[in-house]
């Protein structure tokens, strides 16, 4: 039973507990402060919370297993920009947009994706961080640009459970990148994706793609699902090639996608109206689910608001627990819905929470699956 989850919101980190089949807020942390991302590390039960405090900058806090108190640890920081650099990007951490634990054979290793596009690694549970220069220095970074923000950002990080040196990250707008050597070298890996916002001669440029979110199937990490600015894609070869999904009802635009943890054929999407409005299609909330690898979909609406609904689900706002049945979905306007049957039906948990950036499940004090959004 999955009885604990964490919501990263505009006004704090909310700890949810499920009691008698219903989710409710049990504790609030950092009340009033923007929490961009949380990570519940399943390797040792540590909880991490990334804050974006505006004038005071980006902060990172750690709560050790069994403790009720938080400890501020180092936040990822960029090195000084060389005086002769022509890079127009300010080398300053503006937001932690992704947090991911290293492999089970890498205790203490953490990865952080940030605005303006830097990937950081910690080997000591966040006490110190180092910019992954091999990715920061790829020539194609000069082609990256902002999607929901005015600078690029890394929002999705995947560590292959079979080999901790195999990494995949997704950048808005900079495409998908893979490393086979623990981050020492990187290859752009967006073959098959298409960027309709670019001139025709450039719309297949792999380094300008806008994958809104990329998630793997935990049991079959060769399978990845992608909600892209221009549609939906799936890879069955570890992210090397991507096949477009054209069968989804309601809309193929959106931000969030969640992958079934054990069934590589099943995934959930949160469709929205593209592009300027960014609201549910016809102001009616839906989740679409495929159970055959994207060949067919079912639009799931039972229990979700079907009129005058203007909730948008950010890229980290849809999460599935390891049982493959328990889902939570949170919105920009503080709506939170839960499903116990794979999305067939939903219950409203709240409509008055702060804007929800990210959702992360935890289980009995141990780590869980984070729906590794703040900006759309």
C-alpha cells in the first residue's frame, strides 16, 4: 500500500497520507516558500527538497531517515564564467528542475537538472555538487533555448537500473541526450522527433527539440515515453530512436506523462489545448491511457471536473506508484485528484491547494518514485 506522497508547491512542501482509502494533508514543510522539486531516495529513505527563494536564490534541504528536522545542504552552483566567454547564458543556478538518485550501487550519488541547462552530480548526498562539464560544453548547447522559461532547462533525468553509468536527460529546448559512461561524454538522441515551431529545414534538428517530459518504464528501461511540445513519442531502444504516437484522443499536446513501472506498454498522459490557451480541452479534465504501446488510448474522465475546468498539469504533476494502480495528479490551480484503479476513476482530494509543481510518492518512510515541473 502506498500511503505517503509529497507535493512540491508554490507555497511549500505538502506531505500527504492515505488513511481509510482517502488522501489528506498530514504535514506542511517550508510553508509559504516555493518548493520546485522533492526527491524521496528509495536507497536510504532520505528526503530532499529544492527551494527557489527568489532574492535568496536556490536552496536545497535534506531530511534524514527517522528525523523530523531538515538540514540545509549545498545547492548546485555554476563555476564563474570565463572572462573571455562568448556564452550569452548567465552561469547562475536559477532553478532546480529535476532531482534523481543514482543507482543502487552508488550510495550517496544524486543528479540535479537546472535552469539554465546544467546537469550537476553530487557524490555525498548533496553536501557538494559538481557541474557535468561534458554536457555543459557540448557545442550544440549554443542551439538550446528556453521553452516555458527564457533559458533552457533539464527537467528529466533517468539512471538505468541495469547500469548506473547509462544516463538519459531531456532538455527544454535542447532535445534528449544520452551518456554511456557516467556523464563523461554525451550524444544527442532525439532521432524521430519533430519541432514544428522551427523552420522546415530545421525541424528535425535533434538539439532543438522540446521534450516536455521523458520517463522510463522501471522494469524495462529500454522503453521511454515522451510528452513533446509537438506530440507524443515512444522509444523502445533506450532513447536512441523515437516513434511518434498519432492515435491519442482529446489532444496530443500536454506536459505530463507517467510510465507504468512494470508494464512497458502502459502509460498515462494529461492532454491540454495547444498552444496559447494551455487549459483542458473544452474546459473538461481528462487523462489518456494506453495499454498497448500507444496503438490505442482510452480517455479517462470519471471523477474529474467536466465543465469550467482550467487546471493545467505541469510536467511533474502526474505520478504513478510502484503498484501501477495508484495515481496522483496535481494542477497549476491547486487541484489534486487521486485514482486507485489505474485512472479508471478519480476522487478529488482538494481544489484549494497552492499551484502544484511536482508529485512524489513515498512508502513507509522509505524512498519512492518521484514524478521527476515547475514552469510548464
